[in-house]
């Protein structure tokens, strides 16, 4: 997938970073020049350089950038996992299976409310702080603000679990509608209460000596969490429908 820097690009139009930004923004309105430069620094794309040092991107480079951004947006993959995908494709091999594929295959197609956040329960590598900022497209001050309200939390080693990227993106989306972190404290409190309910059910199983029983506790926690999310969404939709003029 990586563009050939040899003669195969001769005569093809090479794009400036500004032109690449314009093309990508049709699908990724939040992408910035800084994000493109960051992905280059992470060796996910290797544009040509003019003698003056200006970046020149081939069509393959643009496609590669779009693939990276799509994997971040749709599958919440950290950059090191996306790099493995690109390396496999560069070698002519099939990329690794996307997380959540197995869950999606067994999801109930007749469910009226999609099981939101199923991917959030798929284990994945942790993200560093810079990686989370870049993937979510937010500034350090925004992330610090969200952390102060308990919406986003790092692990003891300073990394972020994959779920935190999803949380960051959703908080950013709500912010576009004028909802600030202080407005979301009630949502966080409700989530904490739901976590407590799930823990009441699975805690005795987690303490069991039998490894299979402990494994069942983890699967049960995922199932209860998914049902809780669906119930929450259904209750919100029902409440809005009941309002006058709905």
C-alpha cells in the first residue's frame, strides 16, 4: 500500500500537504496538518521531499492516510496496531482481523437498538497520551479538563485503555452541541452506578477458585454492560418521545 518512491510515480501529480488536507477533510473533517505531520513522524506515511524540504504526497500516500484515519475513527485502533496492518498489506499479506468482528457476527440482527460500544470491550493495546490526543483530535487542555471531571482516566502507568479513546471522541462530539464536561457529570455518575450494579452480580464469580467460573464472570460482565447501554439508550429515546411536540 505504501507508494513506490521510484520511477513509477513519474508524471503523476504529487500533492502538497495542504492539498492532501483538502481531500481528506471530505471524509475526515477534523483532520489537521498537524495530524498529518504526526502520522508521518510515526512512520505511517513517507511523502517525498523537494530539495527545499516541502512534502509531496502521492495518491498512494493519500490512500494510506485515509486508511489510518478510518481505522482510528471506525475501529479505535492504536497506531502501532494500524502499522501492523499496513506492514502486512505492504508485504502482500492480509491484515489482522479487526477487533469486534467476532462480536458483530453474533449480534442479534433483529435488535432495535444497536449494541453500542461493543468494540469497547475488546481488549487492545493501551495508548500513550500523545497517541490519544492525536487519535481523538483534541488538545492537551481539553483532555486535562475531561480528566478533572473524571470523564477520561489514565491507568496507573499513564497510558489509556482503548475505551478511553471512545469516551474522548464522544465527549468531543457532545461538546459541539454546547455540552461541557460539567454538564456530563450526571452521565458519569449514572455510569458509575451501572458499574456498581454489574459488580454486584459478577463479584462473587470473580472470587471463585474455578478458573472457568472466573472466565464466565468476565463474559457475564460484558453482556450485562451491553444490556445496560442498550437499556439506557432506549430509556432516553422513550423519554424524549414522551415530551410534548416530539
